[in-house]
């Protein structure tokens, strides 16, 4: 359909989306909840983008655009979109550029912006496909009408959502007024195709008149929108003329077919009036619409007017009403804007189907954190209580003081403790673990320091360019954009400082028990030599207190075993709310994670929490009985000996060895986990700095091109003596043809180029948002979103060529110029 107007495409440039997306998904999903094996999916997404931006002129490109857009919608719902650090650059669709610089463009690091630009190209491609359809088949007309209605829905959707997606001033093609005009134009063209189909199918004249009347109304609205002051300079030169012509054509067709209805109803007077209006409107219409059908209609209207006039003169003698008095024809609104579907291509595979939706992933993280906090609190209770119990037992020299041993030999419990220490490597293994911590600590400090260096250098570069260019350097200051980054940097620094203090406590405890731990590490011979011999004791006097202490120690061992089992159960406790979260999100659209998690976690952990409380009460009772029985035993033996004190130190050293080994292993794991978090943080900072660097280079390029454009110079004023001569010689006349009227002087509002430099866009502040959750860090967000570059002044279309300026005849005494040419100062 050759006379349908086609929306031009937006052009983009290549950008690496694979590495930033891999970093983002790895940082947020931590290789859990469906983030495995997404590398191939991200690579495929990059291939789809390449095809979508470089194959827009191929017939199959609409399917490529559909597929890429669907993948963007899926991905946007599953990652924190505000953290995307991919500088998507798109050029204005209507800007043709100039010899002094490139086309106007806008770069924003936002998937929402990328999605809006792809959707714009979908609407443009749909208008192009509709214009390519022939008019001779039913299928082609239906396809053209469908494409244009979908394009109208696309541009209408963009109009209502573009500002919420980008949060800043856009290029002119994405301005809401521009999108509104395009939506109305596409809808009018869809109604036009339907009107042509009605005429082609020879439907009832009354229905055809109603469809054409609605087409007239839609083209009137489109014409009004296209001629708005802020957008009318965007369009191709023939757009407004074409729309005006079509509006006139369909108004004429409306009167023509309504006149045929009047003919059937014997309303000859109204028939003649409508035919007269139709002929006047159609005679100046182009002949391209419908393959010359308008010209056929115009000739038929002329014949019909002659016949109706003849019949009225000889038979009816009806009064012919004025055109302004004719009743409006009812309208039939057949074409409707079709809003974009949730998925354009339902047959395409969702590349990110295994990735949880972001609300579900966030809720699961919060639920796991809530469950982990309760588990760690209960485990800490158990460990603190056990450490207290061990310290009490060591102070009482239990169980060594109640064990039977041959003279000069060590109690069995001490031998077992010594073997346990030796099997785990003794002091050498403990020292080796402690030696790892400084290296791991320094590695984390280096990673954090590198991220801080990148932020600092980017900020210094931005400040230097802002000082150089002043107000022309319009992008958001780095200090505002990196506020969340710097806050997380400070929190990571605080975490490292806390870890350093914990390392110091471990070191202090190691030095406190080092001598006894070294003794346990050397073997039984060293122990026998260093531990004092046992004094003689009376077995009869020890009988009852000894039996009671042994019974109580059996209860202590049973209590410790129960606590180990409870701790293992707590650590293995999981509350999987994935299916419930997905179902709630699908049903309600939102998730009430605190309410759902609190109830589920509470019911899952409540039995274990009760068992923890019971063990604490049991320990209080056992400690009281142990102290009482031990006091009775010491009374019967006449007090504690030096051997008891030595054995007590060995027991305490064993317990400290076990505790320090666990602490150091946890410390190594903590530093390694922190390294992964810091690397993810560093990658985000690196992506941010790369996007800012790309934006900086684009802005510098724009400023350089803007500075290279020559200033427009006004035409020179005529010499003063010529004006004086024109006033002082009124009698000089020439027998010439009547002078042409002077060239029109356009008003400022109708000039096809800006009369003065366009203002810079006002940046829209980036809203605060939470950063993705990192254990143990709170969330933060990356607020960077590239603000618009200074808009190039739109290249003015070629100016209208006027006749060369001619001076008026000079006064007497001057050489006479040739008489040819136009004199703008007639005598």
C-alpha cells in the first residue's frame, strides 16, 4: 500500500551485554535458585540483540524483534534492573544528522530504556509491513489492518510509559507528544485500510459512509497532533500534506456514500448538496489512494450530481440545503489500538525460565536470612552454654580427678585429649591456620582498595571536566551517583575491621593456652614428666562423692551429645517457600514475605528451640550438683593438689584448642566468602566506571561537534543610500510586469530550524533504591543511569530558495543597473 506513511527506525550501536549480565546475575543469585548454566542464555541474548539492531530491514526481522523484546521482559522481571551497567545508546529516529556531526542520540544504562526502544522499532516495523501489503487480496488487507492497529497500540503504550521507564528527558522521537501523534496516525491508517476493504467488498453505502466518517475524524485528530508546535519539525515534508489530503479525501467519500443513501431514501435535495461537497473535496485529492479509485468516485459523483439535479429540476423540486446545514454522518469506529501483549511470540523459548522472578528471589533471600538468624541465635546459645560448662569442669579438674589411674600415670581423659590434639596436627596445624588469616585479610583489603580507587578516579575525572566545561557538562555528578557505592564500601571496611579485632582475640587466647597446648602436642612421655604425681588417697573416704561425680559426669556427656544433635538439626533446617512464593505472586501480584516467612520458620524451628531451652535448664541443675559433689570430694581428700591444677590447665588447653580450631576454620571461610562478595562489588564498580567512561566519551564528542558547527549568519541589510534613493525618487517608474509579492516572512514559531540554541535537558534525579542483598551485608542499589547528552540542534531542512535579492533603481548620476530582476521596493 504505497501511500501509507511509514515510521523510521531507531538505530543503535553494538555493546557488550554478556559480561555485565553475567556479573550481575552471579552477584545477586550467588549461583543459587536457578542461576546455573545461564552463560549460554546470556550469549544467545547478545546474539538476538545484534540481529535486532542490524537486521531491521529484513522481512523476518519482526520475529527477531519480538523474540528479543520478550527476553528483555523476562530478564527485567528477574534481575534488579537499576543495577544494570550496560550503556545502551539509541539515535533519534527522525534526525537525519548533518555534515558537521552525527545524529542526536541518548545513552542510558537501563533495560527499561532498551525495551522501550525495541518496542518503538516493533511499531515502526509493523507500519512498514502494512505499507508493503498489496490491495488485491483479503489476507493482505487484514494483515495491514492488524499491523497498523498493533502499531497504534505500541505507540500509545510508549506514550504512557516512556517517562516512567527512563526518568529523564528523551530524544524527540520518544517525546510523549511525538508518540501520541504516531499512535493517532497509525490508527487513522488502520481505519483507512478497513474503509478501503469496505469499498472493495461493496458493503452497504450507509456502513461505508460511517467508516469513512470515522476515518475523516481520525485523520483530523492526527493532523492536529502532527502540527503541534513542538513536533511538527520532526516529520518528513510530505507527511502533513499527505494527512491533510487524506482527511479531505475521506470527508469527500463520506458525503459521496451518504449521498447514495439519500438517493435510496428519495432525499434528492440533501443528495445534491452532499454530491456538491464531495466533488469539491475529491477534485483536489491525490490519485494514488486505492489505485485511482478516488478519481473514479469523483467522476461517479459528477455523473450522479447531474442526474440528481435533472431529476430535482423536473420532478422533485426540493430545496437544496447549505453544506453547513447538513447533518453529520454517524461514525463507525472499527479500528482500535491493540495494546502490546505480555509475550509477542508465544512459541519462543524463555531463555531465563530457570531464573526465579526477582520478587520471589528477594523473598527467598529474606526468608533464608530470617531463618538463619534464628538458627545462629540458638546455636550460639548452645555453644556459649557448652563453653561455660567446659570452663567449670576444667576449674574442677573434671573428669581427671575422678578417674582411676596407676601411680605415676595420667588419667585416661587426659590421654584422650592429648591424642585428639595430636591427631588434628597439634600446635603446628593451629599456627598454620593462623598464618593464613593475614594473607586472606590483605587480599580482601586490596580488592576493596581497588574498587575505592576506581570510584575516586572516576569522580576526579568528572569534577575536572565539570570545571572545564561548566554548565555544558550536564550529566549527574559522580558524588550523587556513587553515594550507595561509597556507603557499601564503608560497610565492607567496617566488616574487615571487625574481623581484624576477632583475629586479635583468637591470637590472645592462643597465647594464653599455648604452653599447655604444646605439652598436649608432645605426647604422653612429656605429659608424664611435666604433670606432678598423684598424692596418696583413701579409697574408702572417696567412695560416695566419687560415685556421685561419676554419675553426674555421665549426665554431662549425655547433655553434650544431645546438644551436638540439636545443633546439627538446627543447621540442617530449611524452610522452602519457593512454591508458595511463586503461587502468591501469580495470584496476588505481590508477596507478603514477613507474614509468610515468620509463620513457616516459627513452626519449623519451634520444637528445636524448646529442646535448646530444656538443655540450658538441665545444665544449671547439673552444674550445681557437680560443684556440691566436687566440694565433698575435695573435703575428703584434704583439698586440691598441684597435680589437680596441672590437669585442669591441660583440660582447659584442650577445650581452647578445639574452640580455636573451629574459630580459625570459620575465619578462613569468612575471608574467602568475603572475597567473593568484594569481587562482585568490584565488578559492579568496574561496570559503573565503564558506563560512565562511555557516557563521558559520548558527551565529549557531542560537545566537540557542537563547537565545530558554524554560527548561522543573517542576510545583509540593503545599503542605506539605496533606501534613501527609493524615498527621494518617487517619480521614477518603469514599464515592467507587475511585481511579485515579497517573500513571506515566517514567524519564529513556524521556522523549520530553531531560532536560538535549544536548552539543555533538565536531569531527572535517580530515585533511591535498595542494593541487592549480600550476606552479611544489607542491600544497596546502583543508581547510575546515564542522563541525556546535550541535544544536538536538529539539522535544519534545506531552506526555501527565494529569488536573488535585487536593489532598487539608483538615483540620477549613478550607473544604471540592468532592469531584470525583482524589485522589492516598488516606486
